[in-house]
């Protein structure tokens, strides 16, 4: 609490809207997962999208980046492999690890989902000024680092 009730009220509004955004994000991840592969769990989509972004990685890196338990990541990787969306091979640098990469089909589907999501964000924000967008991005960065 601050000495200024207006600041406290504004921060409470931000917190409320973040809750709405997080709820919407979970729905978007669920929809994205279904678009990539019907019935794909949202957690598997998050893992797959990260693999696509990194091009090649391993379960340890994914667990760290996504702040997920290694066992959860391993289960999601199995789901993705069984769906034909991820391939694994021995890691060239460390034979104890498995290098993971997305199949061409998975890359195509994830990029299509990303394009649709980016269009949605663009449509929602394109009427804002560059200054407003930069301020918004900076505020998101501050929250991400909090």
C-alpha cells in the first residue's frame, strides 16, 4: 500500500486485467494446441512452440526455460513424439542427452498458429501510437522481471 490511494487503486486494476489476460492466454494455448493437433494438451503445445523457436534443444533446457518439472516436460515430449510432431536423436555434444527437433509438419502448424495469434494482437493494438506500444512493452518487461 502506498500513501496515494489512487495509485493503489490503479495497481489493483492492472492486477485484475493481468488475471483476465492470463485466463485468455490459457484459452489461446488450448486453441493453439487443438489447431496443431486435435486433443494436444496445452502444455505440450508450449513445449512444441519452444522447440520450434529454438530449432533444436533438449529436455533439460526446456524444463529450465518453461519453469516446468523435468518429468512433466518428458511426458509432453513423449506425447509430441507419439503424435509425430517431435523427433529425438542422441545429442552430438553429450550422448546421455536426446536432441529434440520439431518435424516439418509441426513447424508449419506452429508457424501458422503464431501468424494467426500475431494478427489478433496486431488488430488489437495497431491503432495505438508507437510511443504507447513501447511504453506497454516496457511495462510488461518490468512485470516479467518482478
